[in-house]
C-alpha cells in the first residue's frame, strides 16, 4: 500500500496562506472528479506483463484525480508502486478527455516468487471505489502474474504512459 504523507505547515506558511486572497486560485483549480463522471478501463497490452489503463471524464467540466492510479491485485496486500516515485497530487482531466497509465505487473514471468491473481482493481483516485477486472476480462487468461508491480502516473496518451514505464523500469533495474 502507498502511504500518502501529510505535510505540516509552519506557522509562517499558515499565516501566509490565510492572508492570500483565495478567490482567483479557487476559480482556476478544477474540483475533484466525481466517481460517477469517470469511466475506468484496463486491458493487457501486447506485452503480457503490462496492463494499459485509461480513465475518461464524461463530465461537462474539467476535474482532477490523483496523479497516481491505485492498482491492486486480487487478495494480495498493497498496490502497484509509482514510477517515478512521488507523492499524491492532483491530475487534471478535461471534459470529455482521457488519461492513460501503464502497469508492469511482473518483470520476469519465470520468477519463482510470482503470485497469481484472478482480478485487478483499478481506481483513478484513492477516494473512489474503482473497478475490478477479472483476468479473463483483461485478456490475461486465467490469472495475472504479479511480483513487485509498478504503475506510471496518469499521462495524456497511452504512448506517453508506455514511454514512462520503460524509463521507470530502466531506473529501477
């Protein structure tokens, strides 16, 4: 599981924030996406170790999700770790637009420590319930092999997500 740290503000920083007018900042910052306005999808890519994820905003306005998708595996504890490593932050999705992420479930399918799961859970934001995909629905057959899974942050295209995953895999090797 990812632990999302909460930063404590110093007294001076708190005073500065309280003294700064918020009307302009609030007007330009999209609200969090309502779960009902999002469609989450997932499927196995051409590489059977990689899942492609997407989230589409069907709302009339831009909104935000967490920049790191929450990806869990069957009844295993924990979630895919982000590459690059980072903390939670908002990711803006325009009205009618989609965001994409790539997940490497396992580096080596022959790894003797690999776990087999029959479902994968995907959520665009940790505050949402998300959606569960069976291994068959993903196109993975009877099970998804999992060991030290990683996920990219949401990206504007599937190609950008694949590129980020390849770069992240090289850095973590």
